[in-house]
């Protein structure tokens, strides 16, 4: 029989957590088909002027907000293309808001407030699969014609639009910030990454739509332009500035020998896919 957790050494505790996290990764792998379908739905929504909207409470809500907030700097997603809603509002990002996850009316109001419609995809995140705020929000989104999905860590036979991450019991029972949270973060990473890849936001493994808003990201943009076009760093930096700090535009300007306006036209004609714009 295993020792009680509080009698274990730090190394033994971490070994148990390692095993739980391995189960989390396997759970995400087992749900790959459903995650891929959700990503396709997200890409369709964003590509047609709709939005990807996450709804959750507690850890689940924070993970949704985190994933949504990382899409603009990583993929130059337009403001509002990916939205994270958390029960209890902004205050709940840093502290527990008592009763927020049980407030069904608030879940419905959150969906109504942002005017969810048939163009949108709404993904509810609830480890237990039973959070009233999330379920009410999904019901309201469904009523408004949106494509709705649920990510949960309980259940055996997934429904039509369910992503079930079977992570098993937590090292600390009920603490879904652990394996369930890890699996959820992995699933959200996959949904937005795959969706934006399908929308032309990368070139190979390069983050060509990065938003260079600080020194680190400016350097990354310069390195990307150099890697794509073969030019030196000084030329890459010069064309990045000429492009209005748009790495993809700069790449086309250099590779095709065209103006900023023509580069943007070529990218638009290629639906944002850099490879197509470069190959013409």
C-alpha cells in the first residue's frame, strides 16, 4: 500500500504528480479527433467573421482567459476574435468569487452581453461537466444558434460536441487545477494553434504573424524575416519598419520585390497564407 501523501518525500510526491500528468497527456491524445473537430469549427468561425468564445469557472475559466489572451500576440488575432469568459468576472482571475460558478443567470447574461450569434463557436470548460454557470451559458449560446462544445474530465462516451479528458483521480482529490487543469490547457493549446494554422498564421514552424510589441518580439520578427527570405538582420529590420511592423508583409516585400501595398494585396489574394503569396 502506498504511503499517505503527507508522509512522502518531495521526490516521491513529484513522482506521483508525474504519473498523473502522463495520464493527462494520454487523455488529450485519446480525445484528438474531437479536439480536431473543435479546432476546425473555431477556424470556420473566425474565418467567416465569427468568434471563438471560452466559458468557464475557477481554474477552467482562468485557463480559457489565458489561452484567449495569448492569441493576439502570437497570431495577430484581432481584438475580440478569441474571448475568455470567467464566472465572477475579472476579480475571479486572481481570487475565488463565492457562488459564481452556481449562478446560471449570470452565465446566460454573459452570453447575451457579448451578443453571441450563429457565426460563433462557444466552448464551455468544466472539469466536472456539471458547472451550472457554464451549462447555462452553453444553453443560451445554443439557443442563439452558435456551435457549442464542452470540455470536461468526467464521462465515458462523448456526445456529438464533447471533448472528454479522462485524467483519473487527482493526486489531491478534487483539486482540478492539477491533472485536469494540465489536460485542459493542452486541449486549449491545440484548439487555437490548429485553428490559426488553418487560417494561415504560420509559415512552417515560424510564427510569421507575431505582433512585435516589445524588444523580444521585434527580434523574433526580424529573425523570422531573415529565415524566410535569407536577408541579413539589418535588411529584415528595415523592411519590418517599412511594412508597418507586419512580418508577413515584410517577407513578401523582400521576396517579391514589391511595395507594401502590393505585398498586402498579394497576401489578401492568398487569404493570408504567406507560402502562397511568396510562390505567386
